[in-house]
């Protein structure tokens, strides 16, 4: 989906450039000004579509890395040396509670 948005955005920008070039060679000064304004608005719309594609691609990359980072954090918490409980709370330390939980970053 991200690739499709990027392709459509690039296509809209390309058509806007061609439209702007075509208006330069045809018509009067008022027509050229109106045509260039239209071409610029189309180019801006294409840039917005392309930016949405890039944002979606970035979010997909974050989602793919989420599980790997959760597993790395869980392994790191399990490998930490056991320390005495803090003087405030005589029960189980917070690191032990985190290591035993099934916390995943995507649950946030």
C-alpha cells in the first residue's frame, strides 16, 4: 500500500509538471497564470500523497521491528543479575515483575 501511494504521488507530480509545461506554450498570459496555479496545486497534492506513502512505509517498518525489540528487552531483563529488593518495598523487585510479564511494545 505504501508503494502504491508513493507511485501515485509521483505520477500526480509528473502530470502536474507536464501540465505546467503545456500551459507555458499555449494561451494568453492570464491563461498561463491560471494554468501554472493549477499545476502547482496538483504538484502539492502529489507531494502530500507521496508523503503519506512515506509515512505509511515508516509505520510498517516500526511494526515489523516491534516484536524483535520486545524480545530483546525481555532477554535483557532476564539476563540482569538478581539484586536485593529495594528498602522501600520488601516484596519482589520491579525488574522481576517485568521479566515475568508478557509485555509487548505493540500493546501500548
